[in-house]
C-alpha cells in the first residue's frame, strides 16, 4: 500500500469534501500517484451536458499542482484555509509556471532516503544527505566491523531534471517509492540497470 503523506492526505480530504456537498459530483483519488480529481457526471441531455472535470490536482514532494479548478470557492482558498502556504501551490491552469523540477525531485528523494534509518540484524542503516550536490546515499554499517565491511545500499542523485539511481540494494525498490510520490517514470534513470541519461532524454 503506497504511503500517503500528510500534505497529500490534506488535499485528498479537501477534494473529497467538494464532492460530498453536491449531487452527481464524484471524487477520484489515486493515492499511488498522489493525484486527485472531482468530476461532474452528465445529467439530463448528455449531449448538452457532458461529464466534465471540476478539479484535477497533483501532489509532488511539498508542492501542490492544480491542473484544473472550476469549483467555487476555488480549491486554492480551501487549501490555504487548511494552513497550506501559498508558495507551495502552483496554479498551472492559470498559467503559473511549475515549481523547479530539480527542487521537487530533490525533496522527494531526500525524504525517501531519510526513511532508511535504523538498526536490525546487527546492521545499522545510515542515510547520508548531500543537498548541495543533490546526492543521497544509504550506508549499511555492520556491528562487527572486524568481520564485515560497510556497504552502499542506495545511491542516487538529481541531475538534468532527473533522478539517477546508481545503486539500489533495498528490498522496497526506490523506483517504486519515487513513482508513488508522483514522479513520472521517464524522469527516473536506473543507472544500475544500464539505463543512461541520454537514453531517458530520447524517450521523453
């Protein structure tokens, strides 16, 4: 089951609240990609009154991207009422530019890498965060360093508006965790599997 972070949960609750107050209005929640929408189903003459999207909104890292909003009052007002900062909301449907993709990718990667933290079976996982160089690592440190050596469990960096996964030896793959955070697959390069940045660029 994908993790739903607090910001995404807040957006989902607001979106579901819009649908709950009206008839023939339905909310759809894709928690796996943190995408939420409200649709008005057709009533009466379907040709004259077709189904339409009232709200389409995505959550990536700490940003809310509103792709469509014809609700009243506007979705942004409802989100601000919930305590969400205006600078974390991008009105893409109004022509506002998307926040820095590099910043969003780095935030997601930083958050996911930070979760690999703890000890089990004589091994301590230590996340190493280098925001300056946008490089993020998880190192496994054995309790007995005389018999076992340290190992790199995860190594990833953000470059050219993509997440490059150089090493992934974790059970729950970093790829899945990033996609669950709303990062498109084409923005992720699996360097450990032989993918290259130039190949990924050619496919986008």
